[in-house]
């Protein structure tokens, strides 16, 4: 339909790619340097005296920087969080989209209203709640409170509104109950939306910084963002160690991303569905 | 906007479906809603109200005494002689500057990226994935990485610029460079995210509209002005809104890269709130701050919406 | 305040010092003051229970971290059934996380705290009284400097076992002094000598003492001056700030006059005063003992350090102190408690090692040892030990002191007259003190 990409176009594409890759590459290179070399001015492009010391600092088990453990914690928290969001949001979204009951409009408007309350308002009170529930420094603090957000419900409701009613009506006439209709008919038809919501919830949880920074404190219980922040504070100017920590944090994510990037991108693309 | 693949074909029939499905017990809807509502009441409604209650106290959660202070925490924020007013308003200023400076770039750059990626070219999926990749790394990796890259004396950016004879710039220690750095890093980190949403919007614009414009003799720029931009309006509103919210919540970049400096110029409102609440354990004051910030934010959001609507008419 | 600076400074050492400190570290294992019987047999009895793991948190992120880690490693190898696991975070993170970690039962068994945080954390139920530890280990006031020992007490109970003291000292650039015709071997020690020296420097176009408006170390300097003029920060029962009284006004006026009289530029940036001494632009700076290693690192810098000059008439200096504390354990664990005590005693006796990280050891017998005297700079500042002042042990006192920071800032930046700035700050502090009394139920 349109003209073939020009040379200028390719230059642009490649420059942008370099812009993404070079900082990451620099991070990896630095993690093999010695402290002295990492502070050299001008910087050396290739480590003159390559050393694995920095990786030793962040990979030794039982050390103070269990970066892989943090990655695991992050992964577990984000996965459980996404699962919880998908379950509760699809159930609630279905009820709000397809069922008639007293108070429906009120409940929906109320939920929708909270969509516009910024998260930091809940920071202090939810922290106290975590303290009272005994959830501070546990996975639960990362998994559960965030699942109360309005976005998932709203998103699923919009999607269910678009599914034709005939599907369920037939089943209901056959005597199936609402739960069977929901799990056997509705959910299988909602896979793309469920996938999108999973991706978005996972990413939001994975990237969350403020909350885990304050609700977690044991070194082995931190998530990546919280742990890396602590690592930076503890090593101040020992950049090879800091970069090694960042590298160890980045690599598994990037590998995972290579395999699921299509779903991630499709998921994000659909987040604007109600623009 | 972007339609679901599977739902798309079914959507046309949707108009017929007017009322909900019958054939379930009276309690059923509530049972479906119950799990979410439980979370909603416990972690949204309860805390939102409880936060207001906290903000009326000198609330230190580890002490038995939590004296009631009425509206004092709010009054203090407007009393230049109080301990909270100065840090809070400095934080508001930092957040405000960052938001004003970052939102335009976080809308325009991704739009450009999206237009670029909307072309058909070999390796397109690959490049799309590359541009999005920074987002999945998370703010911590990005913060640590750029803190080093942006270092004044041994950062590679200054070394690179030095090749062109540009003197050392204090990216993390001087203004306005600290804000420039924070905005640039944020663009580097999240442009891919917004671009993907724009891209979905672009792909939703029917090809016929471009064909029609081309028949009318519109050149590429005119097509962009008259077809692309109007077609993207709903996505743009969405992106502006989420970006505005994200920028107002700025925290990680400033904490990890500039540490709030130089001085307290990049110490954002959220940093002040968490510091007051979690480090000084003055959660009452911190709650008051967050409500005030929320009110300011909603005013900004209303103004933005009003402006966007005006442009529309 | 700039977090980097605060974190490094509170950590008690400049990060730059790291390498130099390490270099001096090899020969250090000879001194073993712990062998002296005077410190009692509490630690000597050791721990023979089942193997325990002790979490040990501190904020030694700078060059002092490796010294502590070395001590921990030594301890671990000598005590096979105790494993101390040290976690370092920057002090700001540490003070945020520790209280909540303790209250939710996940706190460490041993930790380090600055002396001015003891009362607050004691009142907040974060740390336990240590009287029994001191008794069990037979630690006595005589073993420590009085002021340091007393600073570890709150409401008649002991909460901290002193590890070190880090006083403010008078650092000077010898080259600049020579240029101005001053004798670098004889730094000014009185108000008159100091004024004359500054004038001599000014005669050569040198701004001799940059006055920084920041807490580190501008406010610390003003506090030292205030005590020198015979004043105090708070009244007897710490219910009111009294820094706006005459000594405080004199102190802040003297410090602000450095700017007004052209001995300091206006708007000195954080740490710029110290960097200027290293770069030969500023002659004098009052900075913490942690500065020793930073200056040692700087090649070609000819410098000296002495006790603070006596400007006000009474010898006095600001100081901080790192103290061992035992965080509360939610579920009491006798083995952990015993092991923690053994560890505290062990490190306390080895504090000469620690002194090399740039601190003055808290233990008298270590300070009096020949090995410590062989660290000339540290030893020079250690002579101030009986003139040191700490903030009163009142919970939340730091909140009130923050107001003094603002006053000094405004005055040094010439935004307000010293007397006015101090009076306003004092009024605000009184309100905070009152609110804190309510909050902490005093």
C-alpha cells in the first residue's frame, strides 16, 4: 500500500535499536570491571582486567544480595497477583456485565469512581492494614491489596458486554447453572481478554517499586526493585557490583520476554481498549 | 477501539442483547461479586476512609499515643512555619516540573515510534519487541544503570559527549540537567509502552480513510494531520491520562538516579510523602499530604480533560 | 539534604576513603586488647549452646563496612556455633526498615545505632534495655568515656553499648597556611588566633573558612560553638529549645559572619567547603573524623587535623557515636540473646581494628593503647573526648533539631538575621517537642 522503507528509515530504526541496546551492553560490560576501572575517566570500552568478583557478590548464596532469590520473589508475587486479579475481576466483571440485581449500578459506579483515586492515597492506611494482618514482609502484601484495583473489573466487564448472549442462553435453558456457564462457555471465549489482563497485572506488579520498598525488609524476602534499591545504597560507588546486580536482574526477564513478547505486546496494545 | 479478534465478529450482534441473562438464583450475582467486593472494601474503601481518619491525628503506628489533632495536619501544609509545609511544596514543585516536562515527550516520542512501526518492513516484530524491552526491565534496573551512565566524571554519556568537545555536564548534580536526565530516562524506559498503545490505535484506523485522502491528493503530512491524528484522538486521551498519572507518581527514577538532588529539587511529592510516613513515622501528616496531592491531581486532570474537549469542538 | 552525603556522612566515613583504609588494614591483626582481663569474663565464657544464626544490621556502607565485615568473619571463625550474618544498608533505609521489621518479628538480633537515635527507638519499643548485658559482660562506665557511656542511657536504663565516637575536628590545608605566613605546625586554637589567621588568609585573597548552610557540617559547627559559648540546645527537662538564647545567637552570628566578613563565599554547596580544602581553595574546615581517610586519599594534599579551636571560651565539640543495640525479639530466644551478647563483647574489645576505619574507639583501654596512639590523626581528635556533647536522650529529638537546621540554613544564606532565625526555629521546635511528649506519652 505504501512506499518501501527508505534508507533514512532504516538508519532511524537501527539508531533507535542501538539506543536501547548500548546502555544495557554498558551495564553488562561494567559488571566485569574492577572498581578502579569502572571509575576511569575516560571509560575503557573493554574490561582491561576482567573479573567475576562483582557477580560473586550478588550470586553467593546466603550472602546479603540474593539477587536470584529476589527475581524469584518478584516472579512469584507477580504471577500470584495476576492470577488473583484475573479470577476476581472476571467473576465480578461477568456479574456486572450480564446479571441483573439490586444495587448493580450503584456498585459499578462506585468501583468506577475509585479508578480515579491515585494509588498513593492508599499507601499509609494499607500499610497499617498489612501490619495488623501480619502481612508485612510477606508475599501476601504484594499479591493481595493490589488486586482490589478497579481496572480489572472494568476491563473484563467491557469485554463481556461484547460477547453475544445467545451462547449462555442456550446453556442456561439446558439447565446449566451460572457457574458452569461462566467457566465452560464465557471464560473460554474470553481468552484474549484474560491474557491481556494477566500481562498487564503481571507487568504492573513486576514494576511496582514504592510499595515493596516499604512493606518488605528481610534481605531474602525482597523483590527485585526493592532489593536493587538496597543494593545501590549499600554499595554506593562500587559500580561493578551494582551493575552485576542489575544484570542478574535483567537477564532472566529478557530471556522470558523473548518467549512471551508477542503476548506481552498484544496485551499492552489492548489496554487502551476503552480509550 | 481495538477489537478483540474473537469478539469482533460477534460484536455486531450485540445490539440485540439488551438485558442480562436470566436463569440464575437471586444470590448468584452477589456470589460472583463477593470475592472482588471483599478485596475492594478491605483494601480500597476501608483504607480510603481510614486514611482521612489518620490524617486528623498525629499517627505513629508503633506508639500507643495517637493524639487527635483535627485539621492541624492540613493547616500545617499551608503554614510556612510548620515542619511539613516546605518539604511538601518543594515536592509538589518537583513533581509538577517533572510532569510538565515529561508528558509532552512521553506522548510525542511514542507517537513517532508508533508511526515508524506502523510501516511494513522486514523484522518489524523484532524491532517492536526491542523498543518495548526497556519497559519490562523495571525502574530499578533502569535507575541503577542510568545512575552510572549519567555520572558526571566517569559516566559514559559525558565521555561520549566529550568526543564532540562538549564539557562535562552534571546530569545528576546540576539543574536543569537533572530534570533533563530524569525525563530522558523516563522516555527511554516507557516510550515503548505508550508506542504499542498508539500502534494499536493506528492499526484501528481504516485503510479506506487513507485511500480516500490519497485520492484527494493529500500528501503524507496531510494524511497524518487529517486522518491519523483525528483517528488517534481517543487513544491519545487515554495515553495522556495514564502518563499524567504515572508522572505524578514519579518516585523510582528520582530516588535511584538523583537521590532527590541537587538540593531537594528532584525530591518528588511522593518521596516526601513516603519519607514523612515511613521514615519519620508521621503517617497522619503523610496522609494529609497524599489527600492534598490527590486533590491537586484531580484538578489538573479536570483541566486536561476540559482542554482536550475544547480542542475537539 | 542530599541523600548521598547524608548516607556517607552518617556512615561515618567518606566513600572515597575506602581504598586507602583497606591498604592500612593488613597489619592490623596484632593488637588484641580483648585479651586484657579487665573487661571481665562475660564474653570469655562464650556461648556453648546449639548453633545459632544472628542477623546483624548496620549502615556501614562506606569504607568502614569492610572493617566490620572482617571483624564479623573473625568472630565467625572463632565461634563455630554462632554464625553472624551481616546486612548492610544505607542508614536512611536502615532507620526506616528496622522499627517495622522489629515490630513484625523479623528484626535482626544485633544492630548498630547512632547515639541520638537511641532514645527515640527505645521509646518506640524497637530496642531492648541492655543493663543485663552490660552486667553480664562486666562493662562499666570506667571502661568508656563518661559522656559516651551516659549517652547510651535512656530513662535510667542502658540501651546501647558504645562502639566508637566520631567527633568533629579542625582540618586545615597546610599549604594555604604557609602562603598566608601562618605556621602549619601550630594551627590557631583560640578565638583571637583564629580571627588573626582568617585575616592573614584574607590578605592573600584566600577565603579561609567556608561556611556551609547544611547540617553536615554547618549545623554541627554551630552546635559546637553554642556549647563553647556555654549554651545548650534544650532546657533542663528538654521541654523547650533554648538555642535562641545568647550563646546560640553568638554561635550562629560568629558562623554567619564568616560569610559577611568575606571568609566564605555565599551559597556554599553541600560538601563544597570540604572539597575546597582538598583543592587548595579553602584553608579551614570543621568536619567529622571520618574525613581523615578522605583526606589521606587525596594525593598531594598537605593537611593537618587538630581539636576544634576554642572560640567561645569553653572547650566543646559535636560528636556522634555508633552503639551496639539489641533489637527486641518478638519471640524470646535465650540462645540468640546469649550469642548476641558474646558477639557485642567481642567486637567491642576489637575496636582498635574499627578505629582504623576512621573512628575513635569508645573503650578507654583501647584508646589508651599504644596501637591506637600510633594512629596520629585519630588520636589527635580523641583528646577531645571529655569535651564532647550529644543531643539529650529524648524521643523524637531529631524532629526538633531539624528546626535548628533550618535556622542555620537561613542565616548562613543571609536570608534571615541569626537571632530572628533562631527564635522562629525555637518556637517551632517547642511545638514539636510538645507534640512529641504527647505522642510518646512522656
